[in-house]
C-alpha cells in the first residue's frame, strides 16, 4: 500500500511538471514528503513492537516467553 501511494504522488508530480500545472506538481511534492515521514514513523513503530515482543513486555504472565525459551532450547 505504501509503495502504491508513493507511485501515485510521483505520478502527480511528474504529470504536473509535464503539463505545466504547478498545483498538481505541488500535490505530488507534498504527498511524497508526507509519505516519507509516514514510512519513517511506521518503520520506527514496527521496530519498537518487535523489540517489545522479543523482550516479552506484552506478556503479563510470562507464559509465551517461557514457551519460546523452551522451544529454543529444544531445537539447539
């Protein structure tokens, strides 16, 4: 989905340039900048969620973390 919106904004920007339509070009430019910010924030969120998951922060009773350690020990 993120790539599709990035492509759409690039299309708007380039079409605006080709047609001499400054408004369309600006829509593409602004959309691309906002898209870049969105991607950075989304990546940061996913990294944070991954770290929480690995550390077991989302498991109050520790059952899932204990199971992961047991499985890891059994496979090595």
